[in-house]
């Protein structure tokens, strides 16, 4: 069967092996005589799936014991609100580093909850870069936390070195690069990610939360918006997205077969290099949006010398079987999202297509 070259930004490609395993188990999961979707979320089988997912996450990301692992709903977007509701104290300020549209959206929600400050921003250069450490100047005493977006899905930039904070809680939206490389979880007080890029299907949001933070949560929050509710019930306060969590657990098993995060990271470098090499060889033709040192390995953004040529490129790429290469509707241009599950062959094929297309003009 021919699988399409799927460069969608999210929901995005899932590993074929995962889809095949899910297909095999679809009607009769583990001899239960029913599909995972038909299992009770209180059943031993589903609890097994949930625990397995948590254990594999802990193992892959080396998550310390003093962190909770939660599976929530509402997308990464609901976290934009829950974070300030839970952690922004009335007499304090929440700090935000703006590196793109998603960090702007996170800030917008925090502003509704309390005092905020933009600690650094790269909006003046159209979000082509990530701020350098010396550009992040912290008013140490008053910050409740500092929020960053680790990978900017729309602009195609990524933090390659996280800010050193010296005692301030760092919270990161890792929706578009979680599990793409090894990270030191202990540097963060909270990490969150919508699942639909590197983790599984949409509908599940992963939250990794340092236990200490739970003591700061005010009473009187709506039950579902209080992290303590989900910690106390191990993400089973209400009916969770059971099928999504099952798919996520299969993706984690798959990551382990790829040499864990080291293997995945190496492959991601290789894949992105194929496409960036085309851009670097002819930067006046394939014009990168991101500055070199801030480039994302996940979302590769560029334009061609004119809008007509960009459209021509996109339309021919579509005809050649490439899906999802249009840039985000807010900025246009081209974007290739090469998440974990996008195979090397898809990136090789795209690099080849870029070369052939360029040779017609240069
Ligand atoms: N943050 C980032 C970095 C994203 O890329 C996205 C969605 N693509 C979101 C947040 C919003 O996620 P959701 O749709 O799960 O609310």
C-alpha cells in the first residue's frame, strides 16, 4: 500500500506500525471481545493502558518521581488558561517569552487572570529567532513563573538551549517538539503538549507537573480546571479520551523501538538536514523564514522568490503526492512538518522534488 507523504502540521503523520497494531486490535483488544473504545475507563484493561503510557513516558523522558503525569482534555489551548488560574498568585506577575502566535495566545489568556509581563520577544523580527540568554532579563522577586513555547509550529523556530532561570519556575508548551529529543525535565516545573503531533491523535493533552506546584493552587477553582483533581484521580476524575490514550501508549512503544529519544533525535536531524540543505544551497530560491541558529527540526518554513512561484511550488508538490506543505493560514508560504513519525523516505522525496523544481529556474 502506498502511504502519502504527509507533512501536516497537526494532526499529523502517525507511525505505520502503530496504525497497523491498532487495526489488528481494533475489534478485539487483548482477548476482551471488545474494542478499546468499548472498554470501561474503570476496567483493569484500561487502567493497564494508562499505567503503561505513564511508565513509558517516565522512562523515555527520564521524568523524576516528584513529577505527576496527567492526560487531560481541552488541548494545549486550555492549558493557556489553566496555568495562570492555578499558578499566578494575586500579588505576582506571570512572565512570558513571545516567540510566535502560540505564545501570544498563551499570554492573552494569562492577561485575563492577572498581572503579566513580556520578558522577551522576537516579534520585531517577525519571529525569525529565539531570544538569547542575555536578552531574558528577569525581575526575580515577583514572577510566578516564566512561560516559553519550545517549538514554534507556525514560524518554524525552536529553542535549542532553554533559559537558565535561577529559581523561577519554567513552564513550557512543548506541543510541537515533545519526544523529538532528550530533555532535562528537572529544569522545568511544568511541560505540556497537545498530543496531535508527536504523541498520538488529537483529544489528549499531556501535562508533566512538579508536585511542589500543587501547593500553590488556590481553592475555589472549578473542579475540572484544578490540577489537583486530576492528580488525585490519576487522570480518571471523569471519562478520559480512552482511545487517544491507547494510541498514545502505542506511539510510546514505537519510540522505544526507534532507539528511544536518542535514536529519534538523530533521525530528526537527518530528516531536517535533507530539506535545509536544499534551502542552504540556494537561499535566494528557497528563502528560509527562521534564522539559522533558531531553526526548528520539526517545522521547516520557507518562501520562494515570488508569491506566484510559491503557489506554483505548492500546487506541483500537491500533484506529486505531498500533503500539508502550505504554510499556516496566518503567514502563508511553505511549511514542511517533519515530526517523529514522518519517515526518512518522505523527506528524501521532498528534497528530491525541491531540487528538481528549482533546476527548472536556476
Ligand atoms: N501550542 C503549540 C505550539 C501548537 O502548535 C498548538 C497547535 N498546533 C497549540 C499550542 C494549540 O493546541 P491545541 O489545538 O491542542 O489546543
